[in-house]
C-alpha cells in the first residue's frame, strides 16, 4: 500500500513554512507573500528546489558506495510524522540494511519556527547492527533560495565580506562559519549553521540560474580536509546532530 505524503504548515498567516514528510523537505518559507525558498521541480533526472536534506552522503560517493543515490536516500524517503504544532514539526525514519550500506540508522528531522525564522535539525543515531566497522556518513543541507529575477544590485549573496555574483560556470567554496546573506535585490535572507558543523565543514555556493535561484550547500566534512569522501562515522548507539537556521528576510529597497 502506497503511503500518503503529509505536508505540515507551521508559523502564522503571514509568515509560515510548509514541510513535507518526504525526506522532511521544507517546500516553502513564505514571508508576507514572498516565497523565500525556490519551488521544487525536475530538471531532467535531477530534482531541484526546496530545502532537501542529503543523507547519508552529500553528492555521490565513489568506490563501494557508488550504487547509492546521489545525495542519498533520505530526500526520497517517506517519513513518519511524530508531532507538530504551529511552531514545530518532527518526522522520524530509519533505513533498511543493504549489501552496499549494511549499517542501521534512525533519524529525526525537526523544523522549528520562531521569531527569528526557521531552524532545521537532523539527529541521527546508529542502532545495534552487528557491523564491526563504524557507519560512514557525510550529510548536508541543500537549500535553494529564490532570487525572483529581481536582482538590481549586481550580486546574488554575501558570505562574510565576499560578494557572490555569477555561478553559470563554476561554484565557489566558503568557510562554514560565515553567515550567508542571499540578496534578491528587493529583500535579503540569512542562513547560518548551528550544531554539528565545525572547522572541517564546508559551504559550497552555486547557481546555474542566478536570475531564479541561489543554492547554499553546507556539508558536514570537507573531503579535501578529511582525505575521505565518506566524511565522519558513527559507532553503535552513537548520535550525530546538525542544524542550520534560515532567518527572516528584510526589505532592502
């Protein structure tokens, strides 16, 4: 029997978010009629838009995990609704062990709404799975911010003191400790990382359609620093938690 996707709306009448049970993806973040998050769409075989969570790995991992879906399975998985109110929603899930990925994990996706904006949290715990080796993971968030084609200022975003202008040819990397300000030319939103992200984390900034959207990709560990695309690892019953905050926009006209 096919499960029905649940979408929960949290917030107020004027400022609210819509969160889907499919991967715990944030589908909308609306601020007085303006959707800060670019809507989901299919670009050939690629899924774009929203704020999906990439887990257990961000992007595609070479070697023994090459058979796993790009950006992992969580963004495609139907999760169980555990609780919700006007200020939060919690979804729960777990994986099934496979030959490619034999470890067992359970995870909660939590989205909180407060006076400052949205807080997106992923909490992962490894279960007792009788696997001798640690479970490799390298998750990341993948928000698409709307630019609405109204950028009159010549830049798309600020990261620290750096201006980001055009990503038609290549992406850029930035310090994960820096706040990212996304600029549509009419209003500005802010994204910052909270729990779990440390010195080995990385931000990738990218857009192939800067007139429409701008993508910020924080990943737990940087393969260039850790010397492995597998990121970090979990022992049995060990817990990992990462979170980020998307602040309200403000008018800059």
